[in-house]
């Protein structure tokens, strides 16, 4: 990755719909990659990747399902990553917000359960042909948001939400 995660409009516009990854919408970050090799490479972002806001007023963002980003050979590649919030009482990210350069991976027990539930499910924009424009991504986003919120509040995932996650299409 080149530089730090970004939140500016230009970055979001340049990434465009074809380079949207993850799901959620409370935290959106542009990640800038460069592949100096002669072959495409695939960057794997693990479940539990947590981006920490530099402000106590802006939400931290978590990636509950693995994301694979293919970076073409000899190219700079901007990816727009959509994340779920883990701080409901904070504001969503907006252009100009800053995040720590180095994300962490959380192994919170409640989140670990969610990672396992989503491991073989179509939960991200890139899992669907129309990406964010696909109505199935909305359904995935709603149930995963509910699960993340429950866990962030120290509660178990609700039975209804568990069923909705189980009903998501398999990869």
C-alpha cells in the first residue's frame, strides 16, 4: 500500500464503482496500491481488519468478511473500501477525516463468530456483478450491520440476524 488510507472526494471518484470493496457505509477509505511486478497480484484483506480514526468523534471501521483485491501488473490501483462502524455513538467518516496508517486485526470473540458465519457467504459488493448497485448487497449490509452493532454493544448476535446471515447466498 502506498501512503495512508484516504477519505477525499477525488480518491472516491477515481476509484469508481468498479473498484468498490467490502460493504457497509459508515466508514469509506481509499487504499492506494502499486504493483511493480510483471504479473497481477492479489491483496488479501483479512476479516477483522480494523481502521482506527485519529479523531475520537469519527467511527472506527471494521471489515468482517475477507476482501481480495487484484492489482494489475505495473499499475497504481485505487480501491474504495467500505467498512462497518464499531462505534455507533460517533459520526460517519467524511472527506478529510484521518485514520491511522497501520490498521490492526481484532480477534474479539464475538467478531470471530461473525467472521466464521460470513466466511463462505456473499456479503461484499465485489461478490455481486453490479457491486453496490446490486440489491443483494443491501440485504447483506443490513444483516451484517445488525450483527456488528450487537457485538459492539457487548450483546450476542440476535437469532433473526443469524438467520438472515445464514440465508445469504454462498460464494
